[in-house]
């Protein structure tokens, strides 16, 4: 696994053996862990659904919607995704090529659905993205990047 720190934080490592021992001896921890795993599975399932049903476009639109839920700030022009993103980073999120992302982003920019400023994306018409992929307006627990 890998990660990128965007603000100060701490990293902890728990070995598999220690985790398994704690799960067997601590029922409340085991229950919370099962809930967490279920949420992670549901998130993965919804991302996979968006990719399978809507292809690369669905993966991009879904990722942008999730980013507005995780990092979005409401501004007069729409929703600012308040983290700098390169097209390659977006391509990595969507499991596709940077060139495909460039084309789709340029189309969305031409349609005035979004704009770019200093590496940050502002979504001007979030509903258009949601409509395109048949967004079910899932709970933010499932519709986020984290």
C-alpha cells in the first residue's frame, strides 16, 4: 500500500499476528473491524460498478464526485476540490491513461462543467456528472475518496 500525506499526520503499523490476536480476544474490536471492512468493501464495490457500467468516463466522473465529498469546499462558482491534482494522479485514481483523462477533462472544461486554477479543479455543474453516471446519492460514508 502507499499513501500521500497532504497535512501533518502519524503512521502506525500493527502486525498481522497482533491484530489477529486482538480480534480473537476483543469482541468489540472484532465487531468494529467487521463494520470497517464492510464499509471498505462497499466503497470498492461502488467504484467498480461505476467503472464497469460507465467505463473510463464513469471512473473519472465518480472520482470527481467522491473528491467533492472528501475535499470539496462550496464557493460561489461551484465546488472547489481543495487539493492540487495532476492529470496523472487522476488517471491513477481511475485506472486509466493520462491521455484519456486529458481528453475527458478538456471536454468537461469546454462544456463549462468544470475549470482548473493552479492545479485545483472547480466543479461548476456537479449534477451533470451525477446524471451522467446515474449517481444514487450514496451516503458520504461510501461516496468519498478516503
